[in-house]
């Protein structure tokens, strides 16, 4: 009996020791100094331990060290550093002041008089009583595709883009505000009103809309109801307010309506005018990277005398965006985001397809940025040119645009003693594939597209076809891509610049669609024209410097590697074009 008791006690003792060992083994993985669920801690341990260590042997390509005391110490250290780490987050975003938030809204909505509304939002701003022509809150405006504001009427919908103060001396209607927009009606007949708001005045000034000026010719197509058409709308300033510039304007169908649109009236009149500005339609290059060619083009325009280039941006490649921001930061460009109004597509890719397939819609939409650019700069520049990024108005005898116009103006005045609404320059093609027959020029970088392409078609396109102009803002009322469509004063007079004085150099892969048959003749009859080489050294230096600043070049190879690369390139000896002492004029080429 005593032996049986001793055996039972021994078994109990062994069992107790085993259980104690198991409990200690489990507790050994839990840090008693850290609170929380032990299972979370174990999971974190597994994640840390599963991360490979980059010790000296692993970095050298040798086998990893087996786990041991050092590995355990490293794991514990890594774990502790993770537990004590502080993630980097922006802690200032939520600390903006009200003034900073309001300034940001004003920047993102430049056509809305945000500052004027903020200053007056708590004041009784209406005409006679609160139910008549109350100043709209910015929260009550109807926006369309970000940059457009909408007015619905009983006969058509207006998409309004911008408003501009016009006090030009040739305007017969006197001080007025002109509103640029699109209306889904042809020859709209609906009666509308302008509600003018002036600083320091609680009541709006109400005037009937004077006219809807159509910025298109019906013979060009799309002349049907329901399609948004470009218009310039005019409202006269009453004589009682001729000495004041309105801060903003709204359009309504009935005088007492609370408007769903509210446009800042743009008016910039510096003390002295600058010389030349260039306006570019909405850029649509989502996938095509034309950044390097764009740099060369902007630099050439700067050499010729363009003081600023005004771009409108639909969809562009990131490299193009980088170039645009660079020049904008230096004051040489202005970049305005742009959308299509009234249900037209603004989805990247689909918008491009739409503009390619719906050509007349595309051309009608282009008239908005062209005319916005004109009216933003009515009083700032003497001349405004509408150019695509593959076009350059090239002086042939003069050194730059200023010297060119000093030559052209006396000739125009000799024909008729009046200033013209525009001065047009004839188009000639520098087609891309003409260089392939002549090789590349070794002293010019291949990325300098215009400097490399110095063979052009012998013949110009016909007079008044595909021309581009220097427009006179004092006389132009509405602009088309090639000519003014309507003008102030004595009508739309355009003076043709002699082809011996200047030409529109058009760098394209092919002629425009309507010139397909003639294009064969252009290709078969080409001549060398090295006029642009007058600016070669300066243009190469400026372009290369900008590309280097923007990071377009990788590491420069050592001389030996560069020589080897040049030697391995396929040989192509260029045929040197004639380099006349004076530029070749079109009528001198046999």
C-alpha cells in the first residue's frame, strides 16, 4: 500500500513539473511590460522575423547567418524601433486660416468674383427689394465642366466663359461689357438682361442685352439648333456709370431673376503697351510628347519678339506640362486650364477622339480660347498672333517682328491711309519627310526639329488661304483662326504682307486634309530655305539650356563613349543647302 502511494505521488510531481514548464514556455514570448493582446504581439513578431536581414554576408552574396543571439537581438531592436516610430504626415493641411482657404478658392475660380462676394455676402445686395435681382451666392451658381457657368432660358441654354470691359475708341456703343460663351441656338431671339455689380453699390444696374454676335459663318457647317455655337454678347454700360468699371456681371432672362451665373469683369490696362503676344488654342496632346519641339518653338518666338505666349490646356503629356509650368514660372507663358462645355466630353482619350471625329465642333470650341486671349489682352499688347505650335511667322529681311512691322506699316499706309484690323502672312510648308532626302546636319542637334528641316515646298498656298495674322486689338471684335470675323471702325481690313518680307513657316508631317492633291506637287518641288539659321547658335543654346534645366538629358557620356556611339550610327551625309547672304524670297527662286 505504501509503495502504491509513493508511485502516485511521483506521477503527480512529474505531471506538475511538465505543466509548469509548458506555462513558462508560453509566457516567454510575451513582454510583460507591453499591454494589449498577446496574439497581436506574436503576429507583429512573425512579420518582423519574416523580413530578411541585410547583414554583411547577405550583402556580399554569401549565405545568410543562422538564427542566433545576434539575430534575436536585431529582431528585438527592429521591433522596438517600429513601435516607437512616428510616420511622416502633413500636419499643416488642417491648420489653414479662413483667409488662406478663401484665397485658394479665388485662385481656382478666377472668373468668379469670389472676393467681391465675400466682402458683401452679409449685406442687403438686391434691386429695390429682396425678391428682385438679388446678388447670387457663389453656392447658388450653376457650374458646367468647372470653368463655365450656365443660364437656362425659355429658348435655349447659355454656357458663359468670360466677361470683359471694352472701352476701345473705335467701339460705337461706348463703354460696354462683352461676354464670351456658347448658346445651343442659332440666331437666338430670347430677350436677356445684364445685372452689373459695382464696388460700393448695393443695387445692381440692370440693362437689356444689346446683341448676340455670332463667331462663325453658317456656310462652314454645324448651323443647326441644339449644337452649342460660339457668341460674343454685348451689354452697354449706362451713361450714369461711364466713369466706373463694374466688378462683375450676371445674365438673366428677366430683370428680377436671381442669377445662376456671376462673372468677374476682366480689365487690365497697364500704363504702356507691350509689343507682341501669341495665343495658342486648347492643347490636345494627351499621349504625344512634343515637349522638346515645344521648347524650341517657344525659344524661337522669344528671339523673334514674342513677349508672352498664352496657352490653353485641354489634355497634355506630362512632359509638355513640365515645359509649360517652367515657362509660366518665368513669366514667359500663361497657362489656362480649359474644358468643353455643355455635355461635350472631357474624359482624357475620349475627348481627343471626339475632337478628331467632330471637326466642326472642334473648330467652334477653339474660338473660345482665341477670343478670350484677345479680350484678356485688349490693352496690353500692340499685336496678337494666333499660332499653332508648328507655325512661325518668319521675317525674311527684318531681324525680328518689331523690325518687320516697322517695314510693313508704311507699305500698308501707302495703299490706304488707315490702320488695319490685321496683317496676314502667307503659308508655306516645311514637310517632315523632305529632310529624309537630304540627311541630317552634323553641326545641329537632331532634336532641333525646325533647324534641321530647312527644305520647304517651292510654292506657297494661295493668298488668303491658311494665312496667319498679326491682329490689331484696337480694331478686332471677334477672331477666327486665320482672320478677324468682325471688326470695329471701318470693317475687317487685312493687309497682305509681301512674301519677300515674311512667310508663315508651317512644320507638318503632311498638308492639311483639304490640300491632299496639291500636296503631291509641294513635295515634288522643294527648295532649301535656311532663313532660320540666322538664329542657329542662339536657338541651340537657349533650347539646350532649357532642356538641361528641366532634366531632359541623362548623364552625359564620356568623349570616348560618345565617339563610339557616333561611329556606330548609320552613315548619312547631308546635302548642304545653299546659304545665301540674304534670305531667299519666294519670287526669286527659279
